[in-house]
C-alpha cells in the first residue's frame, strides 16, 4: 500500500503558500518540487503548462477545501507530490464553489499509470476524512504537515 510519506517530498511543502491564486499556487508547488530534486528544473515551464492545461479540462478542486492538480510527464522519474496550504483560500473553481485551503500537486511518470492511480487513491482516501482535512488546514509549517502525514501513515486517522 502506498503511503503519503512515500509520495510527498519533504522539501516540497509550502505551509503557508505565498500564492494568492490557482495558477501561482501550482507554479509555487512545481518550483518546490524542482528545488527538491523531483524533476529537472529545465522542465518546470512545460510541467506547469501541462498542469494548467489539465485544469482547463476540469477543475481538480474536489470540494471540502481541497484540490489535487496532477499530471503524468515523461520527465518525471519517480512519483512526487507537493503540498501547499493557503490560509486565505484559493479559487480553484471547485465543484462545491468553496475556496481551496489544501493543495496536493501530484507529478507521476508517464509510463507508470498504475502507480499514479495508487497515489491518487491514497491521497483521496485521506482527504476524504474530515479529521485529516481539519488537522492539515491547521498545520502552521512543513514540520507539522510531515508529522501529520507520518501519523496518518502509521494508523488510520478516524474520519
């Protein structure tokens, strides 16, 4: 079973996010992943472009204050996710029309769709829990986010 701590890159947690809109948040999280070595920085604009194009097809703001923008790309060697927490909330054109406070940007290797699906499943399973969403939103810094991820991976956080 895939664990959040194996997907989320510790150096790619923006808590709090500086961005004040969806596109800037996606770019900020992509920059954090590139800086943490998740992909070659020369691919940054291409990857951000693919994620934003994916958003135009349909919002990845799934409601309840969360969004999971994601893309598969040939330049990604290993599945990697960044987390951004927006104290103000971002407009992601979410299904419930509510602001997004927690953003998971997931980048996956193009040739391993089954790993992408497993990662999406573990992210959604946890984001579906009210307790997890609340604790995530209350986290004040990357260390608190990492501690929450380790706790969730170690046991099922009650929903």
